[in-house]
């Protein structure tokens, strides 16, 4: 059962995947700037090759910290994906998922 912000925290997921030889993970889900980001970062830190499906995640508007108003959900999504995609994960689409899952399988 997930009790943390990401799928890896206190769940045993990393060990379960490793025991089955799974090394590549594609993540989808709600709240790209919360649970999805936490899962992607933790998976990367655990040594997995991570991807996020751009068309399989979304975010919510966020209240600004120092001023009134909101940061639009589409801006939140773009910033989070750009941050993750430059350093930790591959940003892919559902249309390219099958090709991504087999890419590099022979060398991993």
C-alpha cells in the first residue's frame, strides 16, 4: 500500500521489480507535480530507466506563493516535464510507448 508521495516510498516496489528483472518503467497518472514526479525521481534514484507519458499525466492549477493568482495547469505540466526530462527521465507519448519499452532491452 502506498503511504508516501511516490510509488517507491515504503512499498517494496523497487525490490519487487528487481526480482523480476524489470529495469524500464513508464509512468502515467494524476498530479504530475506531486505523485508522478516523486515516483519518477525515486525510480531514477533506485537505478531504473524511467519515462513519463506526456499525454498520460496532468497537473492542477497552483496558487502563487508571493502574489495572488494561480499558475495554470498547462504551465505546471510543461515546467515539471521540462525539469524531469532534462535530467532524469525520457518524456514520451503513448504512441511511442511500445518502441520505448523495447529500446535498449538487449543492453540492460
